[in-house]
C-alpha cells in the first residue's frame, strides 16, 4: 500500500516538473494557447525584422538588404516613407558590385526583385543619353507595370530619365509683370534678357551711388523667400532717372574697391534661343501652363511666387521647370528644379566661413521676428552640423529701440541665450543672458540693415573695449546703396558676404545695374538672379544630373538634393575706406 502511494507521488512530481518546464519555455497547454497576432501587430513585427536586416548591413549593399527593402515596401502606408523606401532600394541597387550582380540567384516567386534588377540594367545601358534612358525606362514600366518603381520611380532616376533640353529649345519665362510684385519680376526679366544679348566685361569703373530708397513692399520680399536687404522702390527701369556726378566723385566711388577684388566668373552663354515672357498675374497658372505647351516651349523658367511654384508642381505639365523660388517642404517625387536668392544659403555660408576661420564660440545678433528666428536656427544647425557646439543669440526689435538703448547707455555684452529648437521663440535682446558654455565669445555674426548696424556696432563697443572685441561678420543685408566712404571707415575691419556683382567682381556690369535700378541693391540682386537663371537654363541638363558647378553673378552655384541650387557667396571686408576680398 505504501509503495503504491509512493509511485503515485513520484508520478505526480514528474508531471509537475514537466509542466513547469513547459511554462518556463513559453509553451501553454491545449485550451490555453495565446491569441493569434492581429494583422497590424503581425505587420509591425515583420517591419522590425526587415528593418533589422537593413540596419545590420550598416550601409553595405547586398541581395538580402534589397529583399528586405522589397518586403518593407508592401507594409508601408505613409506616402513619404514609401517614396523613401523606393529611393533607398534604388540607391542600394546602384551600390551592388559587378560580382554581386553576376552572382544573383532569383527565386521563382521574386518577380519584383527581377524587375528591380532589370531596371538597373536599363539604367546602366542608357545612362549616358537622357533621351534613350527616358525611352528605355518607359518601356521597362510597360514590362513591369506592377513593380513599385513602375508606379513611383526613384527620384534620382526620375530626374535623369527626363528628356534632355537641347541648345535650341524654346524657353518660357514666367514672372509677375503686373500687380504688387511687378518690380521684382521686372528686375529678373531684365537680367535674363540682358544675359541672353550679352553682358559688359569687367574693365570699367562702377556708376556712382544715389540715395537709398524708402521702404515699400517689404512683405512681398518676405513671401518670395528673398532676403530683405533693403526694400525696393516701385520704379521700373524705364522710370529711373540717371544722376550725374563729377569725375572726382566717380573716382572716389571706384576707389572703394581694391584692385584685386575681381573674382573668377564663368562666361555667360549668348545665343538666339527664343524666349517668350508670360505674366503670371494675367491668367491662372493652370491656363498659363497649357498656353506655354501650345506655344511649343521646351523649358519653363519660373514662376516666382511660392503658391504658383507649388501649383506648377501639382499640375505636372511634363515640361522641365526651373522654379525661381524654394518651398519650405519640397515634394520628393518631382522633376522641378529650384533656384532662389535664399537667405538660408547666406546664413549657412556664414557658419561655414566662421568655422574656416577657426572660430569656436559665435554670438549671432538677429531681428526679433520670424525671419530672425529662422536665420538663427539655420546658423545654429549648420554650425552644429560642421562640428560646432551651442550658438548664442541676441535679438533687436527696431532702429528706435536701438537708439533708446544707446541713449540709456545700454551696450551689447558678449553674452546671449542658446538657440533653441524652432518651436521655441528666442528671447529678446534685454532678457537675462547666460555666458557661452564653451568659453568666451570669439566672433559675432550680425544680420541687420546698414542703419541698424551703425547702431549695433557702437553698442558692442560700449560694452567691450576695441582691443578685446571679437571679430564682427555681417550679412549682405548691411551692404546697401548710399552708405558711402564714411560708413566704410566706420565699419573698418568688419567682414561681409554678398553676391559677386556687389563686390566689384564685374564693375561695368555693376555700373549698368546701378544705372538701371537707381542703386537699389535689392533690385540689383534680383537682376543678378535673372542673369544666373539664364545661365542655369542653358546648363539645364547638367543641373538635373547634379553635376552643375557654375561661378555666377549671384554666387558660386552647385546642385544639392531635390535639384535645388545652392549659392556660395564670397566674403569681403572694409579696410581703410576700401572694400577688398577676404583670403581664407
């Protein structure tokens, strides 16, 4: 009897041990099984598995990574992430070595992978001829209509597969030539057409300065995304009255530029391509684009205003487009290229320039408005991108407030508040300041008009001795017409950036622009933009390939992501009443 109980007890212990082992290993008994995964949970788990394959590869291309991208594509619902997946798949494909491509073994059910590899071969065989590539890609889309890339081409391939623009192509120039923005459109139009007919060469002296213009239409400049260096007048070139000065005055003005100011500028194409100018205020943009196509244009330059640029992208006319403005968010799958006088470009230039000059702790002084916030954030982002630390800032509100501060004996100390993320507004000039975490301020970058700068500089001098004052750098916003030799002497030692036209790189062209626009520097810069828009139109194929590098009148131009033209500006300095280039 005892033995029988003992056997049953031992058997019970064995069952208990087995049950415990099953529980510890994650198993459950029949009737207690876990619920099956929901479709959303299953998709999330699969996405994590595919993403792990991609992450583990650390940027190296392989068939496993491409298969992971293909699997991931079917699970993505967000349009932007879907386009990114397509672009990343294509980028990985182009990184495959010839050995990897020869050794590919494709399974029977991998039609999508086969389509991607055929697209890569199509590209390789035709990449040197845009027209052949365009035809070949369309044929590939017919063969693989369900391939993800057939429905949404990779952006880089989409641009490369556009038909080439021939040297004899007709250009449609879309600008506002009536209404409130007429003055801006007219300046660009004149630059574009003057470049076509031929520009003066750098051998003469500049035209004398004339008085500054009163403020007007500032909001249009802000909407255009063009830096408000000074607000232009509403006078057109035909309404401008040229002023005469004595020979002595002309000699004084020409002597402002050092003899070695000339920068290397690339020659501007001069040809008889037909250019038809359209007023974007005359008709809705959709009707205007249809008219452009009916008139036989092969390339569109413009429009200028942001809403019209966005509408042009949405309409997808099929024609190559060089828009004369940038958008805050550029759609990824677009063939439109973008060119503008972006103030962000200049601010990025400034951060790069200060880094090249071995500065470590900059203070940036900007207007207390959205424009100033945007520029401070742009500077800080570029500074940190190139290895810098925290950027400190101060802001100012108006000329009147600066004058009031001077009257109270309030200077600008070399302290500031850290540039915060864009969702946080920067603190005003007179708010509590903190010292730079990285040490003493060793450079000051100021974005201000010439009137504002003539008050800000002495306010800095009030707070710190000239011997201890860090170097001051300013934007082209301070370089305005009508300042004269007294201003240059007062700003002695200060460095500033500006377009080559405004730095004496081509004095006779500067003379011509000064005469056309009554020395209004804002319109002169737009005129330079029109000249470079002509050059970009004549090099459009290099622009879409991403190989363009052109030393233009508005800056040294190169192509970045999304076929956006980036401008690198030269740096000058005031020295003993003259303007001369800064050598790195």
